[in-house]
C-alpha cells in the first residue's frame, strides 16, 4: 500500500512522513485552499528533505507557465492537476502529471480514457464547489471499476485513491478499491495543513500489517 501525504505546510510533518515511509509528499499551490503553501516556503521544505524524496505540486486550473515555473523553483517530481485541465494542457506540463478525477456516475468512467497519456490518475470525492481536501470519501465502487478497467486498458498507468482517508478506513479502502496507492490529507490532520503525528503513525502501522 503506497501512501502519499498531501497538504503539507511544515518541515517537521514532511520529515515524519518520509521517516514513516511515505511514497510521496504533496504541496498545494492553490490560494483558496486552507492548505495552500507559498512557493518559497515549499522550496525551503523540499531542500531540507533527502534528495530522493518524491514531491508533488497540486494545482487547480493553473496555467502551463505557472505549473512549470513553480515546479522548477521548488524542485517538484510530479504535477497533480486537480481542476478542469484538459489533456492538451496536461501534455504541455514539463513534469509527469497526476490527473485528478471526481467520479459521480458510471458515465464519468469514460473520462479517464482522455487522460491515458498522463503518468497517473487520482480519484477524489465529488463535492460541489470544492476541488479537494473536503474530507469526504470518494465513490469507492466507481473507483474500483476504474481501477479494474485501467488494469486492462492502460496497466502502466497507476490509479490512486483520495478523499476522506485516515487511520480508520485506509485498510478497508485499499481492500475494496485495490488502487496503486492512497492519497491522504485531512484524515491525518489536527488542523488544515498541520499533520497529527499520531494519526500519521497509525496509518503507516496499518499499511504494513
């Protein structure tokens, strides 16, 4: 079970996530988010982490130039696009792209095919007016269907599951959906952007059971 810890704003939280075995760390570059971080602050955190740490920048309907410039300044490994970005914009990003999708019904499953060239897909909860970090769980049944379909049509493209995941449900989510990895944010916090060390530890204990 690969785990990405997202919405980081503090070095100590990032360091703990690395120590516990996080697959990647996520930083939100979307000003309206309560977990938004300044580019300079993110760059400072990333520079203090082990060189092999995988880092993800989360963007919502940002321009290609903004994504590419931020990625270069911070030293990002991946760009996670969480808005209405089309496949053409994804293709113009200089980093491997993780494209977030919000599945509401079975007709949404066909959307994934348009992003077949992206590095990976991320399934999040569909909450009106919110692009992520809602604390609500995604539709696990639709997510499972997408994982199964992708394993056949595009097996080289990982699918991650996000949305309301924490110590109490990561094992169940992984068992039911069978994603390549899980993306956690609000479910391991004590305040937006401030991670709870105990909840982080619990998640990774469950991951290794």
